[in-house]
C-alpha cells in the first residue's frame, strides 16, 4: 500500500493534475487541427502531399489508405506509476523464497494491472515493465492480454512503445500454438480466477483475429517505422521458423533494440524457440494471403520503390523468402498463380536471357543499390534452381570477377558463389586470380574467405593451393606478413604513411573482422593455408600476439582457433603461449583476452600436433593466484578463476594437478565423479568468497538492468 500523502505532496499532486489537464487539452486541440488540415487537403492538390524518404527525395505512398487518427488510452496516475516502478525493482531483486511465491506475486501484479494494460503498453516509463511481465507470464495471462489488446492492435503496432509490447507478446505466444496443436493445454482456471468465467480461446484463434484487424492496412504498415517490425514478427510466427536464430533476430529487431532480460519465466519454451515449430495449416494460408495482398496492391514501380526503402526492404525480404518456401510447388509450374517472385522477375526464367527485359533490368538496378542489394541476396539464396541457373549464366557469369571487387555488388556475388557447382566455381577462381591483388588492395577479405570456403566444400584442392600462393604474393611473397596485414591494420604501410585512400579509415572494425575471419578460415583448411597462417603467427613478436588477443573479439578467436589446430611445428603452440605467459593477469581481466586464457587450460601437455608443457600452465596459474582478489572483483576475472579452478589450486594442489593431467589425457573430458569431487572441493573451500562473488554478480545485473530512453526502434 502507498504511504499516506502529506500536505506538501497533495499540493504537488494538484499542480501535476492541472498540468495534465492542460496537456490533454492541447492534445485534443492538435487533433482537431490535424483533422481540419486533412479535410482541406482533399482538393486538387491532395496528391502532391506525399511522404519523404530519409534521404530527402520524394516518393509516392506505397499502397493502402493513409493511417487513421491514433487512439489515446489515457495516462497512468502518479500513484500507479510509483507502484509499477516498485514492481520493476522487485522483479529485478528477485528475492522470493520459492517459485510459488513468484507466481503469486506476478498474479497480484496482473490483478492490479487489470484494465490498465493499454496505458502500460503506451507508457514511456512502464512499457518495458509490460514486456517483462509478458515474458514471465503463463499461458492464461498471455491470452488475457491478447483479449485486452484485441480491437486496438492496428494502433498499438504503430505506437513507439506499445509496438515493442506487441512484438514480445507475439514471440512469447508462438510456442503455445505448437503445444496446443499437439493437444496440450495449460490455460485452465486457477483458485484466483472466477469459476464462472468462460474458457479462453486457442492461441491460434487469437493470432488469426489479430490478422483480421490488420487486413486492408498492410500497404502503409510495410513502411511504418514501428509497425514494420511487428509485421516481421507476425510473419516469423506464421512461418514456423526458429525464433532464436541469429538471422531471424536480425530480421525482427534493429541493432539499437534494447534487450529485455528477466530472472525467470513461467513457460519453458527454450527448446521450441531454437528449432522449427509446427504450425497449423491456417497459419500457412494466412501467410500466403498476406503475401498476395501485399503484392497485389502494388505495381512493378512500387515494388522497386519498396525494395529501396530502408524500412520496407527487410519486410519485403521476409515476404519473398516465405513466398518461395510456401509456394514452391506453384513456382515449379510457370502457369501457376502470380506470386511475389514472379512479380519481381516477370517472365523468368526465359526473360533473363534478354538483357533489356524487366527481370534483367530489376536485377541490374538492385545489384549496385546499398539497400536493394539485400533483397537481391535473399532472392539469390532462396530462388529455385530453374531461376538461379539462367540468372547466373546470363547476368553474373560474364562479370562475376568485377562484381566481387565492388563494395556493394560483392555481397550478392558472394551469395552466388555459395550456390555454384564445382565446375562453375573453378571457372570463377580462374577469372579472379589474374586480378587477385585488386581484391587485396580493396580489402575484400570476405570475398577471399568465401572463395576458400567454397573450394574446400567442393574439394577443389588445386584451386586452394593457387589461392594461397596468390594471397601470399599479394602481401609481398612472405607468409609471415599474412596475420599482421589481415588482423592488425596498425602495421599496414598505408596506415603508417597516412594515405587518404586507405580503406581501413572507412570502416576499420568491419575490415579487421573480415580479415580475422579469413585467417580463421585458412587455419581450418589442412595443408598450405593452415601452414601459412601458423608460420605467420609463430613469427609475431610478443607485443603483437598480446594485441591480437586483446584488441577485438574476431582477432582473439584467431588465437583460440590456433590453439585447437594441429601443427607440424612441434613448438608452435608453446611459442604462442610462452609469449602470453607473462601477461596472464592482463589477459584475465581483458574483455576479449580472457577467452584466449581460458582456451590455454584445455591444451594437453602431451599430444600429437597440439601440446604445451605442464610447467607453463602451472606458471600461469601462479600468476593468477597472486591477483586472486583483483580477479574476483571483475566479471572476466571470476570467469577465468572458475575455468582454471583457482580455489582447487589454492587449497588442494594435488587434486588440481590431477585435474590438469585428466585434461591432458582427454581434453575437455572428465568423469562425473572427478568433476563432482573437484567442484565440491572448490565450493567447500571458499564459501565466503563464493557468496561475495554472487553478490557482485547480482550488483552487475542490477546495474545493467537500469534503462535509458530508447531513441528509436
């Protein structure tokens, strides 16, 4: 219960109420003004009032009527905001004695929020709490939220804050559809519910009712700043795709999307989120209807405009991918119904033979467009073979080597390489080798990486040898210069001379990442590529090896992978670890270096191709032991201390040595009895330190949960 108000508090509340009344009056006046302007613009010049793109040039509205006036659901009172703020803090602390107490507290929060769900979803300060409540709610509570949002979804998904709540509700409810499809229902009434209450509908029905609300409005929702993200979520749910895939997350959320975390959930849906989900036939039909409605309302010009639209392009990518997967049988029959693929490539595959046809013109226009090329990547990746073969033969084959050099067209060209047969791939390598130095000069390391990967997958051994030889020659015929040039741009000559055309100045982190990925790919290919990278790593001075371990995540994984790669040089692994041994503490507290240090402990002391002497590990552990308290004060340090079993080393040195020897005989493996004994010994030996570590972890989590205002979706 809130504290009784003082006289001073009552005065403040009265002033706030007056300010709220003034703001509501101003809001109503602005709505009336907007209506008047809309009414005046229905004359002859109404068509001239068109939306603008972010880059400033005018474009016609993409299908559908203009959005109606937004609904206003009211505002939370000061007491209500204070209550929900305390709820958010209580959920962060999570000091409930049992799971049953958590559920009871959550039920009381939902009871208090009853009738205020729409206000919470649209509130700048409480919408994040609503997302957390959705993630922690059970099936019955999710269905009740669906019913509260019903009839308002069209406005909610266009709202800056409520759209995120809708996305979370859809994603968290998707596994329930799969469970109910198998006959499992867990939305029965509880003791707190009214026994006369009607049974709740199936989650499938609730999704279909939501789609009915949005029908007829898809044209302008595709390019809406907030609604487009929610539409992507709905399409993902309808398709049955895994919800936890990295590609799925990049399609759904923007890079600035804040990650909402919860200490626990009521539904255990992790397995269903990470795999393909079974969906009812009605979902497939609904997805097809969305695709047909979206495509039928736009002509070819509007489709090309949408393909270049920064907000509409990701939705169009998803629509195209689902169109190909859901209508694969129709695509195999040229006389089938016109789908989105055929709208983008009319007359294909026959029309692709003509360079002046609309299909060829569309591909050529999208090829060099920074936004449209992403749609072309999706088309190349998922189109049927009868489309891809003529597309490659008549559009890409003759100029693939020049496309690979372009900063935009290289990405669709990489997708082409991933689908080529061995014969076509060999032909591409032969065309590329004479101009390979240009790829290196332009830092197209992602292109070179793809060439290595595809030649390895197609078992083109001679081409791998040629690529390795040409790459070394491009860097000065010395294999020792490979890693510094690829992963450490500070040592590049162009960077030292300060040339303005140095590509590293444009996007340094991306190019370093591409170079590190190329290095890791070559390490994984047995033979000359792996030998060249190992030679370069072994020749690095100590300061560059340390820089490689601590500068970035991609470069640190180069060393992690090098530790697990066999080498004909018996002292290769010893050389790398010896260079890092004196910097053990610096690595342990480094954001990226701690992964490198943790990888060292699993290297066997005796092995064929991979080994480091035991005394080096012992020396590293002694250095870490000298900084135990400093390690415990940092998250990275605690992770290293646990991985190296520092408590076991300090209190039971003999058992620690046995553990290291067990790793030598079977890296990463230990019997359950040994693991239990080591862990119990470690826990019992330092319970006070463990408690302080847990408290520090909770403080870190609480600090990370403090949230700023989100600028955009």
